[in-house]
């Protein structure tokens, strides 16, 4: 494989992991904003904290699943396939399919 092409695969590989981090952090920020707005209601605050923890775990599982299952060489689908070889999405990890 050419060095330049492999470099593009590595950038794509890293960007996929950063996507999970960005999604998790943006969801956590919205949940913490909700908690701040509803400080009077302790039930909403408790639910927001719990959901923030679940979202953080989801983001971590997404990064781990993406990094462990797919390598930079096989991140781009090969002709005839529509997904990374043995790809596991964080949705499948969290649903335990």
C-alpha cells in the first residue's frame, strides 16, 4: 500500500474515534445544561447525572470498539462490502446484540 494512501486511512481512523468523543461530550453538555436549568427539581438533576454517566460510557465504548475491531488498513470498505471488516458499532455494543 502506498504511504500517502495509508496516511489517509490513519486520518480517517482517528477522525472516527474523535467523532465518538465529540458526540459524547456534546450530549453530556446538553444534559449538564438541563441539570443546571432545573436545579430546583432534584429528580431531574439525578436523572441528568445518571444519563450523563451512561452517555460517557457509551462514548468510551464507541472509541474502544472502533479502535479494537478496525485497523487503519481496513477502515475503508473494500469493493463488494459496505462496512469495515468485522465492524462493531457502539449501538451493537450497548444493546449487546
